[in-house]
């Protein structure tokens, strides 16, 4: 199935515009791999799909551009509990938000934030009409690593009371992966960007290599800037640490050597440089050979692991007594951080008399039925912790 960017006006006419833009960047190999013999066949399929997604009468979407994962398991951890305040730190397209609001009519205040302004627009549309709910919905653009500071500025009384539930749904959404202009996909060609917050202006970023030597200033911390300006040693480090890539030294050299031929400018350029030849023998894998490199660069561009560590600390301190924090991760680096920070929280009683209890000794994963409907939930893992009553 071909995917178009969800950031288009929900009309059949704009769907055709989306189709033209997508086919302009889709390569013949992608079309063949997905079973299309020609551009015309792909266009017809895509138009039929988009027209099915939208109702011509009202222009309203029938389904979300991103399917939330582990929804049933998430709701079960708040079932039978009074949830009057809830904080969604990664509200996205509003999938989990919609479900928790509908499941808890007693909810008085729902706060949602997201670092991606495009996703936030979708959440506002999704949550604009919630029948049967009296909850006050407050959505705003922010990075969850700064949640405590932002909440204090927006609603200090609510922050002092604490939240009965908090959710962090990490990783990429389908709408981000399927938008070539965002630069996250190694299948669709587009600019090598990878910024979660596309509204941030490009800025001068000064970096240092492993020896502490100052590198040249580069315009904007995008994946393109890293590939074309960072040293082989530093690129190798992020491939090894953030991508857990076995070929990190070789691939770092390949990326640096590509500068001799004009550098790496697009996702297709990067996928071509790091992928393709190592798909058998020792390095045989089910994943695309560029997957780990793309993951490493995305984590580096957005400083994701450091942000996650800060977010868990802030979120746990924002819980009301008896409140629960759920974190959904999508790769081992994220899950490892969540696991050990939850474990530390459950063992320590600090000066503020904060105490926590692990509710998931092992991570919760998707069942076979959900995986069949949404293959992207295969790697999802959820862990939940509860603040004990004082």
C-alpha cells in the first residue's frame, strides 16, 4: 500500500494533489516492490484508498492517520480507577487521548503536549468533539523533557495537585514515517531532516568530537548536517550507541567518504550509502540494512535518550498519590532506560516522601491479533508504575 502524507486538507481534490506529490518522489523500484506495474496503476490505487478514507459529504476522516498501539492494555491499567486529571506527553494524533477520555467520563482535565506541531493539529481535530465528556482539554506544543516547567507556567494549581494518569508513547508515528518530507523513511526519498519539531528554525550548532576538539559550525542539527560535517569517530559512536550497529566503523567511513562525491543530501542518498550489499552471511537480517543507521541519526538529531531520562523523572514527580505512569517504547535502548528508571523509583523513598510501585515486572506487548492488524506494533513494549499514597 502506498502512503500519502496526512498533512493535507481532507478533501478528495487535495487527495489528488497528495497523489501527484507522492508519485513524484516514489521510485520505480518502490512501485514494483509494492505490486504496481505502472505509475497509473499506483495512482488509481492511491486515489481509491484516499477516497475511501474520507466521506465526500462531510470531509471528515473515518480513521486516524496513525493507529495507536496497546490501547486495550493501556486502558486496563486505569480501569475501575477514578481518573480526574490526565497528562499525555506525546498526544500525537490523539488516539490514546480519545480512548482515555471516552473511557473515563469523570475526567475533569486532560492535558496533551507534543513536540511535533503537525501531529498536534491532528489531535486538536480529533478531540474537538467529544460526546459525553465534560473534560476540559488543553493541548499545546512542547517537548516532554520540559514538561514540569511548561506545566508550572500554564497551570501551577494543577501541577501541585498532580495527575491521576500520565502517558509517554515514544518513537515515530506512522504519519511521520509516511511523510517523505520529514526524512524519517529509508523507503521514500526526501530531504535528510529527521527533526521531530519541524517548526524549530535551523540554528548554528557547534559540536565536539571524541577528543574534545571543536568542530566546524554547521547550519542546523539535522541528519544531513551530521552526515556531512561530523567526524568519522563521532558518527561511528552514534551508530554504535544509538543504532547498535555492528558495522559502525565501516559505515561511518562510508558516510564520510561520500562527501567526496557531493555529500549525502537525501534519504535515498543515505540508504544507498549504508544499505544494499550486506544482506547475507554474518550480517543477514530481516530489517532493512539502513534501519539502524536511520534510528541512530534520528536519536542524535532529537537527543531522544537524554530527553527520555528527563521526562521519566519529571513525569513521576507530577503524579498525584495513587497516580499511574505508563510508558510505551519501541526499541531496546528506550525500554532499557524505562526499565531501570522505574526500578530505581520503586526502590527509593526520597525526602518528599515519594514512593512508587512497579505494576509490570515484565513489559506488556501486543498480542497476535493486534500485530496482524497493525504490524508496526510488533516492537511496542509498555511498562507502568504507580505512585503510592502518602
